[in-house]
C-alpha cells in the first residue's frame, strides 16, 4: 500500500508541477509562444522526467549495505545497470568519433550524419554479434557445466551467499549464470535472425506477387493470410510446437528447425501485409507504366524498379520484426516450448531464475537474478529500435 501511495504522490506532484512550470514560464517570458502554446502533457513530461532523474540519483547514491549488514541488492543492481548503459553510451560516442575520422569519405559522411542513439544501437548490436559468434572466448565456464554450489546469489559477496568465482551467481543446479547468459546470446540471436530472414522471404515474395499479379492470385494469397492472422499467434505457435515435438522425437529432426519454420510462417503474414501494401503503391507509379511501355520484362521490373524502391520500408520492418521474433522466442521459452535444456536462452533463464524470488524476503539479492537475462533482452531490443529509427529517418524522412 505504501508503494501505491508513493506512486500516487509522484504523479500528483508531476501534475501540480507541470501546471506551475507552464504558468511560471508564461509569466517570466512574457507569454512567449513556446510556453503559451505548450500542451499540458508536455509540461507534465518535463516535470515527471525531472522527478524520475531525482529519484534515480537518490537510488544511485544509496549505501550498498543495509544497517543489518546485508548488501543492498537493489542499489547494487541499479548501479551496475547505470554503469553498463553509461559505458555503452561512452563507447558509442567514441565509436562515432572514430568513424568520423577513420575510413572512406562515404563512411565518414555516414558517421557525421549519425545520431548518438544510432551509434549506440550499432555498437551494441556489433558487441552482441561478437559474443554470439565466440561465446566460448568470453564465458568463464561451459554452458552446461555444473558446480557443487547451487543457488549462489549474485555480486560475489560471501556474506550474502555469494561467491567471487561466480559474479552473477549460479542457478538451481549449480550452473554459472554469467556463462549461460553469454551462451544464450548465440542461441537466441541465431534463431531470431534465421526466423526473421525466412519470414521476409516468405512474406515478401508472397506480398509482391499479390501486388504485381493481382486478380485471383491476390485473392487466394490474401484470404489465406487472413485465415492465419485470425488465429492468436502465440496460441497457434504453442499448438504447432507441441505437434512438432512429436515429429522431432520420431524422425530425429532438431526442434530448433521446427521452431524457426513455425515462427517464420506465422510472422510472414505481417510481412505479407507490408509487402503487398508497398508493392501496390509502387506498381501504380508512373515509372512502372513507363517501363512496361518500353517492353521491360517482369524480372527487370522486380529487380530494378520495385525492390530498390521497396527496400527502405523493408529494412525498417526487418528490424522491428527481428525484435518481435526475438521476444516471441523468449515468450515461448518462458512457457517451456522454446529452446530446450541444457541449451541456454534468455527466456528460459527468466523462467528458471524466477524461482529465486521466493528467497527474496531473506536475501534481497535473490529477487534480482531474473533481471539479468531480462536486461540482456531489453538492451538488444532498444539497440535495434535505435538503428531502425535512424534508417527510417534517413531513408524516408519519417520519424519511426
């Protein structure tokens, strides 16, 4: 109840502060247009943001040890998160600075036009890819290596059931959590990338075919897609994966392949809608009619006229679809139908490490364990969205 009252008090303070902020701004600037025309929600946002910054600074400055001598897990985790994001932001700034001074004229110009958010996103994606390609280099232990100590809590403090040899602790059967986080990067990103590429091949080809040929081709494909989209995606995926698990056991086919195909087919319906809409807009353009009058063949129209003009929205959708597929894999794994043990992935880790929450009343560190894989998911999704926003802004002049 006290937490609810605190949230209500913060929102009330933001409402009152927003009203006073706009009123004081109008009075002190002699009713200049910026404050005179400022919507209340904008003023509320300024004040609410300032309150959040103050609360975050207050939490960051809290002591790392409680009066009882137990480590203050919330403060420690928050500091780690702030240091991680600040370190990535500084690295992104240096990455952009280096790109502006090193490389070809084209690459230098690209980095000069690049906002810091896009630089952050690109660098983060590169780091994730490096870890995914070489997890054995970065992981201190093996993916399925089991140690004698189980339920070791994070931050390596022996007084709080920690172990300096396992900085993020161990799980319920004694596997190192940091190592499994690193190996999960490879497993999760590979499946997400493969499923997204396959979804774009299926949905993109079907959507462009429907837009180009029209008629009965468009009707048949569109109605088939409508049927698939009418079924809730997550429930449909769980049903198909349950059926596929029987085939995987019977024929010795890796379950991962079934997962990639099922996710790709269901997600291709969204890609189809985009491809068909973009294709219809391009096919109706004058330069397509002019190419037809010149006698150009269908292959020329697709490769030289339609695809180049459809590429910007496709690239943006690819980034967004990757995020959705990525979160879908995490959701399936959380429900027990995703990547199976002993392989690691972030969704399964969130589900498994959630068991530590029951120890939170004794040792607060335990409740933080599910946040590590969740943070890994959040940072990658944020990075991809930053890059997508930049590509959309650069290619079409629209804000993503």
